[in-house]
């Protein structure tokens, strides 16, 4: 069990090695941009459940200051140790209590996460984990039953609570053409992504069929996870030299309770 979490395809030791090599050199602009975006997310809930924080490499500790309790779901023991250490050392005015859970609440039985959120009356942050579902579930099939089950569970998780997610939309060796974060009124379609960030011509203007994603780009199958009409944000993250992830962010805050 421990060995498998250390080679987790969505994290594991390889991820910690990458973080050690590149988090200062390459990840900083992404970390700052995500931090700023999350600063604008102000949930009224006092408990945060964070899914997949790893060692907290892409999170600004001040995010946690506004919560009384943080529950972190993270199967990787090294990540749990590093995250706990990072949070305890962060120069915060107020440190939340931290509970770390190693058991899976996302993949096999995502309904467990619905229950956890209800029990804790918590808001939820999916921390760069949902774009890893294809690799975690070992599927390239958008309609795979396990993916569909997670989508259905997420629809229940986000109802009536605050939530946020940033996740891989596409990745590959092509550098997306964006310097800072880009805001969009709704989720961009694949054709809009290619046109806006990868230099494809606008198919409406050329009259040609919308382009297929270039083979160099991997689609992380995030369509249908969250309401598409909500504002979305797009970040570029250079994971390692010449490997780029286009990260999509979307969030909502629970309506005031009357
Ligand atoms: C791509 S990493 C992102 C880590 C971190 N949020 C960041 O941005 O640097 C994905 C994380 O999800 C974690 N993970 C994998 N399976 C998980 C599961 N079933 N539940 C929660 N986290 C999981 C991995 O251990 C890893 O830390």
C-alpha cells in the first residue's frame, strides 16, 4: 500500500523530485497566480476539505488562515508529512487544526467524499487532482463508468456548498500562449482552447471543421465535472522544462443562508 502510494501516477516520489528541482525555478508564476485566484474565493464555511494537496507546493499558506479546520485527503505519506510541516511552519496569524486522511474518498467510492463534506459541513478544494483522473483510473475513455460516477458524485458535493477546483485541461510539449491568467465567462470549448492558446485558426471564420487537438496535446477529460456556464480561469504551468500544463480553474461560493 505504502509502496503503491509512493509511485502514485498522479504524484508519488517522482512528483516530489520534480518539486524539489522546479518549484522555485519554474512553478513560482503558477503558484502565485493560483494563490491570487484563491484569495478571491471567500467561502463562509469554517472547515475546508482539500483533495490532493501533495506537499502544498502550489498553494500559498495564507489560503488556510481563514479556516478553523482543514481536512486534507492525500494518500501519499511523504506528501502528508511535507504538507503538515509546511503548514505548521507557515507564518500565519492563525493556524487551523489539521487532520490528514490517507484513505481514498475520490476514486473507488466518490460518494464517501459527499458524506465527509456533509458530516463536516465543509467546503472543498480539489487541488490539481481532477485532471489526473484518467491516469488514476487508468482510462482514456471519457464515458468510463468510474469517471461518470465521480462526475455524478461531484454534482452532489458542490450542491449548496462552496467549492473550487484547479485541474489540468490539456498538457504536452506545446507551450500555451498566455503570459498571465486568462479569465473566461464560461468553460472554453476545445476549439476555443486551441484557438486561444495554441494558435489554431478560428474555424467559424475559416469555415473549416473545428480542429482536432494536436496529437502532442493530452486531454485530461475534465469536461462535465463542473457547471460550464460559470466563469473559468486558465493558467500555464511549466511542470518541467518543455512540459506545459494548461490548468483550468473554476469556483463558487455558497449562497448566504437565510
Ligand atoms: C498532480 S499532484 C498535485 C499536487 C498539488 N496539489 C500541487 O498542485 O502541487 C496530485 C495529487 O493528488 C494526490 N492523489 C492521488 N490520488 C488521490 C486520491 N484518491 N485522493 C486524494 N488525493 C489523491 C497525489 O498523491 C498528488 O499529491
